[in-house]
C-alpha cells in the first residue's frame, strides 16, 4: 500500500520499522511521509517521536502542536485530545 502512496499505510510501516528493526530513523521517515500525505495517525506518531526524542527539529514543541492541530482538524480523536 505504501507503494501506492496510501496515506495511512505509512503509519503502519513506520511502526513496523520501529518495533521489528528498532530503526527509529526509518520509522520517523515513514511518519513524515504519511503526515505530508494527510494521515492523522502518522501525525500523532510523529508527535510521539518528538516526545521520545527520536525526531527533533528547530522548534519541536511548535511542530508537535501543529501536528496535533492538523490531526484534530481532520477529526482525529487523539489529535483533538492532545491539542486541546
């Protein structure tokens, strides 16, 4: 499914890289792709990687809140809970 650019497949693929291979870098890369394609689960997972310290940016807190806001705007319950 990821080969067809199906947005939610990137969240699943990211977690597979993390859980099976302990490859956080590749997991984060998959979450970023899913987030860019509009998948709210990938947005939440990428925000979690910020919290865990596996994904850092210039302004990680602002980026994390933006991910949760986008997920909330897409109707994602966890995004709404985290953002509010």
